[in-house]
C-alpha cells in the first residue's frame, strides 16, 4: 500500500516507518542540534517516525527494526545521529531497490520494442503498407498484421504486447544525444522507417 507524507504529500518509501518523509523530518524543531551526543527518548523517536504511540515504537524496537539503542540498562534512549543515519540508510536502500526494479522493467520493454521494430522493418512484405508514421500501434502488439512468417508464408502475425504508456515513457527518458534517431519522436509508432538501423536497435537493446 502506498503511503504519503502527511506534511508534503510525497510518496514515503515502504521501508520507512511512519507518515513523514525524511526531507520533512529535517524541518522539524528536533533536527536543529545534530551533535553526536544528543540523545532522544522513545517519545521523540516516535515523533520522528510519525508513529501513533510510544508503545508502537517499543514493539518495533523489540523486533530489532530500529536503530541500536544507547547501551543504558532499561532505558529507551537513542543517539540522534544514529537515528538519522538509520533513516537515511533505510530510504537510500528503498530508493536503490525501486531503481533496480525500474531498470529491469525498462530493459525488458526496450528489448521488446527493439525486437518488434526489427521484425517490422526487416519484413519486405510489410514495408510498402506502412506510411509515416510507419507502424501505427502494431509495434506495441495491440493488433496483428499481415507479414512474412518464419517459414516465408504471408500470414497474420501477432507481435509481443508491450504497454504503450510504459514504452513511450521510456522513449521520453532516452537521451537524444545517444539516440539521435529519436529526435522529434514522441511515440514509438511515429519512428520513421529510415531511422531504424541495426546499430540503433543494438544500442536500444543494451542501454539499460
């Protein structure tokens, strides 16, 4: 379930407890003094994380989820610096995990786009039937087309389906310096046929 910061409305990483994002936490009054020896108690820690109660914080502490406590017997105390470092680390790991997931999905989609473009651009039977923009939504596998099969027959072919919105979002983020073929192109189905070279497709497949 997606949670949003109660102060700014931005999405809070799943591994970050509470309902306040780290940038907003830094604006609160208890972030003024970041001296290594500043110690906070359970109530202050709960406020930092936006938790509803101290009991909720203590349950998490017993589970080993939170930063390591100050080694004082029977005291619920933490060094503020340790708490802030822990929060930053948790959010950093979450951000990296999301980026890895996005890259895996982006790599898969770009490889499928390249494969579909290669199939269409190399099919001599198909080429005369496409104007500019060349491939309509056939490139996303949204509808079949008549083309040359693997055994050189002319038949209806269904390309692998790719989410159009996600694929065009990747197109938006690809650097035009590295892909001059995409200059002025805002949709994969508008990519001119004469720009689809094997060099371009290989660069596309290996970008992510």
